C-alpha cells in the first residue's frame, strides 16, 4: 500500500505525535470500558513508536496496550469518505471512534485502513481509541 499524498482531491490529517496510553496489565480494559475513557495509569507516548522503547518498565511487556487521541474533524468533511490509516501495529488492533467499535485488524508491520465516516462528529472533537 502506497502512502497517500495530499492534493486538490484529497485532504490529509497527520495524527503522529503524542497520544494517551495505558498498559492493560490485568486485561481489564475491555470490560471496564476503556474504549470510552482510558483507565489505569495514563501516560503520554509518542506515535509512531513502541511503548517498549519509551517506558523502561514496559520493555518486556507484550500484552494489551490502549492508545487514545482526540482530534477535530472539520465540518467540510461531512458527506465525504474519511479513512483512518495506520502504518503498522504489533499483532492486533481494535479501533474505536467516539467509543464505538469501528474496525479491527490482525497483522504486524503492514499498513491498514478503514472508512470511519459513519462514526464521526463533523465540526467537533472526536476520540480515537486503539
């Protein structure tokens, strides 16, 4: 999959940067609704990058981790197809938009994307949780 470019037909929004992160050491995130608000010890991590490289005590942690970011979606994107694209994840990703399950992906080190238009609130902040 080639990387997209911005042009007169396509607008891109880069979500790289700091995201909220919580390690789900006890595997309780799903049952405790972390797709609506992260629980546990929430920290800020740089994305793209691995939590193992950024937090010493998680160097050998290979279980579930949750990422969350709020981002504004412009009103003029309404009525258009809006895709969320990831460069890669380690293993599996389940993606929630504003608390609702949008899509899942299984695979390591490959890009993937999905249309999230129906989950968005245009002209407002939207929460992405992975």
